[in-house]
């Protein structure tokens, strides 16, 4: 890995859309994924194998995965598509689709930075994302079970995903504030959860500031705590900021100083969690890319192209643009 390379995980098609009440057509979701890949996003969270009663917007995730495997996705670089699975039922649904297209995806995880000179349709790698919570209240609201029970389920999901040669990303939500328990989430508890999930075989951890309550000092405290607990922050940890209080880029700067080189963001700043009332969207991909470029970091993302995607998808969804840079570029 080049020192100045930062990996962006584009979560727009999942986190960005999951909260929308109006059903977004399958064709729009697929066009979004294809346009993001063309704009240089190489890791895209494309859907969620969750209960359709809990999150109806994600109920066509099977069709999305099927389409991606059947038709491929034009891209300059190797792609990874990620899908959420809260339990083995969700994972089994994904694996059943994969088994119909055994030659359509690569099994190895792809950590190499994108190359500008490999055009064409690439075979994607598939990744499963599980999602734990740092507070009991959020775990019950989001997963209908305690943290301990969720870990038992996740252990089974990780083992089955490993049997299928799938990479597993483990989210921990509400790490810097909980909509039900407030901002004082214990960083030691987050570190203990991260250690446990990595010990179970998760390949990486994404720390979710679900409510956007995180501040610079508390981001620093959290990452120091993880480091002191033996978690390799530079290699194994991503940050997933929501921008509800406008602190996402400040917190990104702090995370960069602590060695984090992977960040989740959503095109157009779309998003919100159905079980986090009032939380606004993820930090906009356009804002993160602009910020990282200003620091001389390389993301492989074409900023103008992703700004066009942001303008288009916010229009399709009927939402105001959630980021600053995308709006500024459009007005320029
Ligand atoms: P439950 O009701 O306790 O599940 O929900 P259950 O096991 O008792 O089953 C009840 C019904 O759901 C059954 O169907 C199951 O078959 C079905 P019925 O017999 O009633 O017809 N079911 C499923 N259907 C499809 N796919 C599945 C599945 N599992 C059970 N995988 C459950 C428990 C975990 C399923 C539910 O709570 C759930 O789906 N939760 C997901 C919530 C969610 O997606 N939240 C948003 C994503 S997390 C997030 O946004 C945070 C993040 O962005 C990071 C951050 O910002 O912090 C990642
Ligand atoms: Mg989120």
C-alpha cells in the first residue's frame, strides 16, 4: 500500500438509501452503483440481506447482487461489493446467489490501490458486513437482541462466510454517541468489542459514529483506546462518520493523524439509520475526497465525476444535497 493512499468505502447505495420511505427502483440503484464504479469508487456497499419488515428499502438486495454477478460492472480497477448480513439467514441468501455464479467473482480480498490503466469489466470480490452496537439500547433497536446474543450470531456468520471464502467487515455502531443512551459511550467497551470481533475472524472493523455526535477529542480518545488495547488502527480500522453535527471532516483529520487509512462515505451525503432518529446522512463522498486531495492523499476517485453522481442521485431521491463540495462544484 502506498503511504498516501486512502481507501474510500462508498456506502451510498446501502446506508444512503436504506432510510428512504419511497421505494427507489432497482434500475436506479444499479445505475447508481455503476456510475460510482465509473467515478473510481472501488469498494461499494451495495445492499443488505436484512429483514424486509425492518428495512423495506433493502428488500431488493438479492436482485442487485444477482445483477452485479450476471452482468459485471465496468470499472478501471478491481471492485469489491459489500452486503450487510445480520445473521446466517441473510448470509445464506447471499451465498445461494453466489453459488449460481461461481466464476463471476474473485475470492481474494483486494487491498491494492486502483490502477488507472486497466479498463474493462472486472470480476468483483464480495464482502459481507456484520453490524454490532456499542450500547445495549441500540443493539435491541437495530438487531432485536442484546450485544452478547448478537456476538453469538456474528460468530456463526463469520465462520460460515469464511467457509465460503468471503471477506467479513464488522461494523460497531454508536461508538461516539447513542440516540438512546447519549454521547458518553465507553471507548473501552468499543475496544473490547473490536478485539472480540477481530478474534472471531473479522477482517476489519468499521467504527460507526451513527449519530454524528463525535467530536475531535473523543475521536482521539477512542482511537488511542483501541491502539492501547492492541488493535492495529492503521491496518484494521475504518471510520464511518455521519455528519449530523458537521464534525465529520474534523474527526476524519484526527483519525488520519492516528493512522486510519479507510473511511466510509456516501455520495451526495445521502443517508441516515432507521434506528437512529434524527441522524442525518453519512459524510458526503465529495467532501471526503476533496479534503483528502487537499492533504495530498490519493483516493483514486474522480471528484468531478462523483459530484455529478451526487447531483443526479439526490435529484432522483428528491433530497437536498447533503454535502458542501458537491454543491460548490455544481455552482462553479
Ligand atoms: P427479528 O424479528 O428478531 O428476527 O429481527 P427473527 O429471527 O425473529 O425473524 C423474524 C422474521 O424475519 C422471520 O420471518 C425471518 O424469516 C425474517 P417471518 O417468519 O416472520 O416471515 N428474517 C429475515 N428475513 C430476511 N433476511 C434476514 C432475516 N432474518 C430474519 N436476514 C433481525 C432480527 C436482525 C433480522 C432484524 O432486526 C433486522 O433485519 N435488522 C436489521 C436492521 C438494519 O438493517 N439496520 C440498518 C443497518 S445498520 C446501520 O445502518 C449502521 C451502520 O451504517 C453503521 C453506523 O452508522 O453506525 C452499518
Ligand atoms: Mg451508517
